[in-house]
């Protein structure tokens, strides 16, 4: 049987497949279910300084090809996740905290506290698209650099970044140039495509309430954008492990992300739709493809996507 383990940021995952932040990862019960599942790691919902209810409902809709959400960062507050961290470690897999403070100051306070927690690493979310009046930090290169200067100076856990999708080579290059200046241990690419609009033409109405119906698009719609972001950052930053996320539903999808350069992958929309059984199913599908192709491990084909000469 093919080996689908992965290691990055000094951590070893028995399986390279785990949850995307936000998908069934907010409550102690949801996090325990991830612990008991075949997920290779546990990643929390992005946390803020204070607990948040999030945006008014309806704020999440499943669609034929994915999902649209404007959750607005509902979470239990960073202190609760830190309190839960020793219990989460008992599942014997790496435990990641997603941090999405509403300001640099908030992030500094949270990261400072995370240093003394049982979390193995931090995924700093620079790309929440759903807070009214708060632009995504990852689209402001000056702000991103300032955040990384301050946060990387105090963060004693391995620090990774959750990036928004980029769509222009100039932006990939600018972001990669900034990331190179700091000790960033992994990149999770991509967050939802922000501020998408889905319309119910029958009822002539939007499908979610916050922000006039604008929300983060996930699932199959965004897989080509996610693959492009994984590929481009892998080319520009070959020494930084890239975690692929966006539209992964099957083992074949994981295979494609690894070919593009991903070290591991996260499941979001499929986890919302199918529940935690998706981890075992996708893992077995991936193993089957690798066995058929004769690849004993992910290293054998990682990044080896061919181009047409
Ligand atoms: O909570 C959300 O609305 C949310 C966050 Cl923080 C994020 O990073 N990405 C997303 O699609 N939704």
C-alpha cells in the first residue's frame, strides 16, 4: 500500500489529508470528531481575541459545485482553543491553531498566548473575506509585510500563512518576495474566493444574508485557482511546503495537488457536505491511484507536473 504520510514544519502526519480551518472545527465536539477521524491533523476554526457569534443567518449554502459562505468568524475566542489544546494532543496527531485576529495588535496578543499552548503550529489567516469593513490583509502587501515583521518576531511556534487566492503573476511574485524575508514554515493555499455572488433566479434573491449576498466561494468552482496558487508558490518558493486547499473532493484531486507541488492538503466543502468519513475515503482513493501508478510515496511525484514543450 502506498505511503501517504507527510512532514512539514517539523511535524509528521500519518496521512497528508486534514481539515480546512472553519469546516467542522469550531466546537470541542467538532474538534474531537476530527481527532477520532482519519484526518492526518487537527486544525481549529480561525480564532479571534474575543468569542464571536459571527454574521446573521443564512450565512452558508451548499451548491451543486461547492459552497458560498459568509460566516463572519464565529469562534469561541482564542482562550478556549488554548484550553482545549492539551485534550486535542491526545489524539496523537499534529494540532494546528488558526489565528485571525481583527487587528495586528489582536494577532500579537493571541500569538503570544499560543507560544505557551500545546498547539504544534500556527496557521495565521491573512485572508478572511467576510468581515464587513475589513479588507483581506493578504491583498495589502504593505500590511502583510508589517504583520509578518511583528508576528514572526514573537511567534515561537512554527508559523504558516493562510493566503487568499492571487490571480496575477505580479501579485504572486510580490507576495513571494515578502514571504522570503521571514521564517514562514508553510503556506496554505487558498482561502475561499472572496466576495462572490450567487443568485436564486427563481426567487430573484441572493442566497446568503450578510453583505448583500456576497460571500466566499469554495468547492469545485475554485479548484483550478487553488491548483494555480499551489503551483506558482511552489515554483517561486521551492523550500516552503505548500498545503493545498480548494475544491478537493477525491483522491484524484489530491493527486493533482501533489503533482502541482503540495506537501499536504486540507478538505473544506467536502467535509461540510460529507462529514468526517471523507478523510478515509479520499485517503483510500489516493492510495489506490498511487498503487496503480507505482508511486510508493508522495515524494516520488510531488511537483513533477509536466508542461507542454
Ligand atoms: O468565518 C468566515 O467567514 C470565513 C473565514 Cl474566517 C475565512 O478565512 N474564510 C472563509 O471562507 N470564511
